[in-house]
C-alpha cells in the first residue's frame, strides 16, 4: 500500500548510477521512480508525489539546480526533501545547492550506505510513520511499529485503512488533503477506488477517534478535502 512504502524519485541521467541507486533503494523497501531528464522529473513529481527526491545536479536540458528551485517554489512540493548529488565538491557549489533549497548535498563519488542513511534521515521529516516513528497530536498517539493508536490514554481499535488515513493526517497536522491525494497515498495509484470511499473511511476514523469522548479532530474543508486539527 502507498502509505506503508516510502516513495523515492531518483533523477539521474547516468544509467549505471541510476540502476545502482534504484537497486539499493528497492532493497531497503522503498518504491522507486526514475527519471533521466529534468522535464521527465517534473512530470513524475506531479504524478507520484515522492516523499524524497534524489536529484543529480548535471542533467540534460533543465539542470538539477533549476528543478530544485521549481520544487521549492510550489506550495504542494515545497516540503518534499531534496538530496542533491553532484561531482562539484567546492564549498561555493555546495552553498549554492543548499541556498536553492536542497535539504542535503552529497558529493560524488559517494558511499551508498551513507546515502541510504541520509534518505532515511530525510524520511523522518517527510513521512515519520514509514520509519517507525511514534506520532503524537493533541492526545492522540500513533505507534507505527506496534500498529497501536490511543487517545488520552485509551486504546483505540482501527482498521488497516483507518490506520493509514490517521498516519497520513498525523504526519502533517493542519495540512488539507483532497480526496484524490488521500486515494493515492492510502489506497495506492494503481487501485481504482471511488472518491466516496474516502468519505466512508473518514466516517469510520472519526467514530473510532471519538469512541471514548472528545471533540472530532478531523476537519472537513468544504470543496477542498480533510485535515487533522
């Protein structure tokens, strides 16, 4: 399912480098998308909503620096971590990459083990539940390792879909998610589910969260979707 598996986009024009990165990321349990050019990357970012982007500086056509700048300008992708790869080891280049918005900068040749550690580090920020982090929000505690949820000390029984919905909401409290975005994140892009199904599961989630009292923490944003808090 989409929520369980972190989604990484590798943007690298060198086939050998691209395959080595993809192989190692898949071995770590990541869902990997690959792009060779900047234009292809921009399309895939929109289509796949990656949790982390590994971006080569030197690309044919649109450069990695320009791609990074565009990612950080758009509100819907601004928070997506970008790890910039570059053969440029000069401090001035590193500063330029970070000032453009890159969250991390790795100089080639790099250690795959170190790069995997940096990917996991960025995931802790973008999707903490996927790396076993415990999430807390207004008395609600979600433990992704034990798959347990409690509210104000009372354990709650949630179905798998409701658990993934809550996990998505708790990773970014206050963010408004459209039904389509929730379908992609919780059910997965390859599964056809009617958007009304989202409403049904939101209803179940609300019922579970309020079973022992308390206000409904899931907010309906008319014409836009749902948010936590």
